[in-house]
C-alpha cells in the first residue's frame, strides 16, 4: 500500500503533526490500543473530582433507598404526639415532626419513594421523548408533523390537571397500595412531560442531521440506523442530558405537589415530597421539619446535576 | 468497456419551491442543475468551476446519489446509476466516493480518527476482515501523510489541512475508482491548499483514480485538471482541455473568470485587460431566456435572448455555448 514517494511525504508531515499534542492526558500511554469515545470518557470521568463527589453522594442516597435500616433503627411510622415538633437533639438528630415522628428516620426511609419516582420518570421521559424526537428530527416530513402535533396535544394539557385526571381515573377505588400509586405518579409525570424532551431532542437532531459528517456517512452507504445511533445521537445528547438532570429534581418536587393535593403518595408511605408537604402548616413554629427533607432533596438533585454535567463534558472530546 | 468511466447526459436537478403551512403548493423550481452533459475518462481529472450558486455542489450531490436527480442519465462503467437501490447502490458506494468541502464539519467530533477512517470497513465488512481493519486504517493514515499512531485522537486535535487528509483517507478506504472532490481546498490556507492538492495528485498516480474536482478557484483547478468544465446557472458553458480552455477561452464568461485570476508577476500586472462583470448571478428560479449569461454579457444581442446557444464547437477546438464565441487570450 505504501509506495516510497508517499511514504516520504508522510514522514515529512508527521514530524510537524507531532506538535499538535494538546495536553498531558493525550500522550498515549498505550499507543497501540484503539480506544472509543466511551472508554475515553470513562478514563476522563475517573479523574474528575466533580464526578467522584457526585457519584459518592448518589451512591449514598441509593444505599439509603435500598437498605434504610442500615442508617437508622428507628421506626419512621412510630409517632408520639407528646414530642410533637421537638427541636433536634442528641436523641433525634433532626428533631420530631408535627405528629411526633423521628425526622431523621423518615428522611432515610423517604429516600426510596422519592428516588424511584424521580429516577424512573426521568428515564421514561428521556427514553420516550428522546426516541420520538430523534426519529422526528431524522425523518422530517409527515412523520415529524404527526409526532409534533401529538406532542403539542400533551404539551397543551396543564400538568396538575392532567395528573389529577390520570391518577383519579386509573386508581382502583379505595386502594392504598404504595406501588400502585407510585406507578401511576410515574406514569402521569412521564406521559405529561415527554413533549418537552422530544422538542429538545428534535431540534438537536435536526442540527446534527445537517452536518457534513452525516452526508459523508450517507455517501459511504451507512444505513439510517447507523446514522441515527452513531452520528446523530452522540451529537444531540448534550442538551437532553442537561434537561434530564434538571427535570429529575423537578419530578421529585412534582411528586410532593401531588401528595399535597391528596392524589399522590400518602401516609403511611414516606417520601421527601410528603414530608415537605406536611411541614407547610408548621413551618413558622418548627422550620426544622421543612429544612431536613428539603436539604436532602436539594443535595440529591445537586448530585444528579453535577453528575450530568461531568458526563456531558466527558462525552465531548473538545471539553476534555 | 469504453474509455469513459462516467458518462453524464442531460442531467437535471430542480428543487421545488413550496409555500403554505399545511397544504404546500409548488410555486416554482430552483433549476440548480439544468441539462449538464460530460464524460469522465479513466484516470482523468475533470475540473468544474463556476461562481457560488451555479450548481457545482448540487452536481456533486446528484452524482453521489445523495440527492435524487430530476432527469437525465448518469452511467458508471456503462451502467445507469440513477435508479440503483439497495445492495446495488451499496456496491456503487465502493466505487464512487466524495471528499467534502469543510474539514471542520465533515468529521464527527465524537469519533476518534480510527473510528472515522474505519467506518467504511464497518459499513462494508466484506472489504476487510475484522482483525485486519486496524492495520488498514493505519496504512490509510500513512498514505495520506498522517502519523498512524494518532488513531486514538479526535478531529479537533488536528489542523484544517490534517483534517482534510483524514477526510481523504476515509474516501480512499474502499478503494474507489472515482472520487468527487467538492471544493476540497477552499476552506484551507493557501499554503495548505498546495499540500492537499499535491497529495490528491500523488494518490491519483498511485491508485489510478479519476477525479471530478469542483472548485471556484481557477488556478487551483488548473493545477490538477486534465479537462475543465465551466458552469454558469446550472449549465456547462464551456468545456475543454486544460491548456485549450485556459489559453484560448472562447466563452465570454470564461474570459471574465480568467481575467480575475491574480497575476503572480508584478512586471505584467496592469497590462492585461480586466473584464468586470456587472450585477449578480440571476435567480435560478427564473433564469433569463435564451442564453443565461446574456444579462451580464457585453456581447449580448437580440439573438441571445431568443435562442439558447448550444454547447458545440464553433471556433477553436473545444465546445462553447456562445453565439459569438471567439478566442481571446486573457492570461498574459
């Protein structure tokens, strides 16, 4: 393949090419091994303090959600009105709520419902909205028109109204099953918020589709699947990830709103949203009842936002 | 098999102009390419020049089957390619490849160079067995003058000229017979342009490639081309051998273009006649009647508005589409 004349010009150029090394991390330690975007991103992530901190926080919250008894031995549902609204003390670190239940235990046990609702509805929203947006952006024409109009219909529904309709019409009468309510809350959140995600993905996909590298891939004979997955998706993912990390916090908050309206989760199920909703009546006399669940919620959302930020930057070779 | 690797006859590409939100009406057509015919010989470079918006790039897209043609025929090695579908089209992709204009947008920023140059092998796995690919990618990088050890780098770590070399390596991967170069050097610095053009020339000798080389810079085209076609508003107005066209241009448009080429010799500067064209290229939605160049031509007469001049040999040795074709040397 190499003939002497081109090999000679090649050598001449590579001597200058060597000067384009941009940073210490690009000096290949294992020059022979081919790497991919994913492995490069992982290599980069492990060295990012932002990622390590946020991943540790998320891991901690997930542990709380999975095995709450590791963190507290107090029963979160045991309430004693005699210690109602007591301030934090050595006995109960976060104090007691209006009903006299230990706030620390309730925060620990509340992680499960909040995390499940937040994470699952974010994943569903991104999957539905992202897939439809990608297809609409790629195919355009009547497919795009149809999908965008359907999205407009869902987008036009006021969120709380839509959630009330879904929750009240699908819920079996008199049912207090936590799983069922959680499922319905997740369903109503994802069904009502995917249009936002779809619009973000659609516009990013349209931008990516017009790039020359998509043209080059088509000229090589690449299939539509290949163009969508290899060329458009990686380049259209960043804005959706920003939306997803912000949406996660909003969804945990929405779960609280639905609880407050009496159609979401309710006692004896504990969630951060339920706790925040409960504390509204007593916030002036006992601010700690709001402070602790809200702090946990904020820290969790912040951890997800930071994680999303770190992953987004790691997936962009230019930002490394 | 004939000597011509590509034969284009009366190729037409019209883009409909639509208005309306829900029910779209077609109100006209942009005649981007309007009856273009030429042959490309084996191992030859055909330069295509013209102003912006004259249909050069659309011609490339249609030849690459990236846009469907409105009419006409394109034959590759005697086989009609405009109607090809499925596996036949995939097979054609191995024979005709494209190098795009802008090296900054033609490489996926989230793929390593190894992935970019190796993608043709993934799409056409029959070309290279899996274990062989890495070696092939490194060979290709070597051929285009890049360091084969840089396969794990990303496009943004390379300069414009190096990126264009990556684009060339990707086009070469499938060992095509024809490469369509769509203004491959117009986004590069002048010093880098020469390097990339010399590389293209070397590759042509090494692999026996045929090029369709699109550019708007006449001196760039002259450096590489055996024959040159001049386009104006979707039509070829003059086509001929490089020396014939540059030294004995017969179409007024070609003469005007050539008179704008900078003269490298300061002694000769100011001695030649500079032809300045008035106005802009007319809208391709509604091109002028008769000769399309007549609105800006200093020779235009009654007949030009009524009769469209055919592309045929009138004076000299090569065809030109002008009723009043005459030789006029504008390059000193």
